[in-house]
């Protein structure tokens, strides 16, 4: 009669015991196209805006802010119009 060599320990893992792929798994997943990682979020602009530091008179900034949301875009449009007049 043959003797049992191992005390019942098994290295076999039931594939049904794998963790469920839920929403949190996919939120952390890395998306690839070939070897390139595809980044999430807003796509990069062809002509992105340039961040600058600019000192303006307080009354000028307050006048644009008084117009409500979008004051920076309105200020940008006014500067564009002034630049095109020259």
C-alpha cells in the first residue's frame, strides 16, 4: 500500500475563486494601444493656451468679473480684438 506523501495541501486553485471584475477594477485599468498608454480625460488641444502672469488694473479685472462666469474668456477675446487692430 502506498503512503500519502503530503498532508492534504493542494496547490490547485479553483478558477471560480478569482475576484469579480467590478467597476472599481475598470476605473483603475490601464488602457493601451500597442505599447502606448492611452490617457483618460480631455484630449490635448492642437493649439493649447499659454499660461502667463500679467498685472492688470484692479478696475479692469473687476469689470470683467462683474460680467459673471466666463470673464477670462471674455478678457481673452478683448485682447485678441485689440491685437488684431494693430
